């Protein structure tokens, strides 16, 4: 889940364009399941069409498909 995004749209993407998204994890908090990401989207001609950063809450996906997942409890 995105907690914050800071994206800069650099160039247009038009119907028929092929784009590739890349994400790099730049930091992981040890006290909470929160990661910081560097994000880049590149058009097939090599043009960067989006770049920026994002902060995400990273939930344990082992419960995907479980009809009754147990969510982590908040401290305090």
C-alpha cells in the first residue's frame, strides 16, 4: 500500500507505446514493515517517462488466499 509517492511525469505515453517499470528498494525500516522505493518507467525508445520515489507499507502476503487472515496487532 502506498503511504506516499513523489513521481515526476517526464514524457507522454501514448496508445501502442510499450513501457517498462523498474522499482529499486532503497531502504527498509527495521521497526515497521515500511520500505522506500525508487521508481522509473521507461518507454521502449529509451525515454524515461516517469521517475520518483514511493514509501510503502509492506504487508506479509503469506495470508493471500487464506479465508481468515490474521492481521498484525498495533503496539501499545
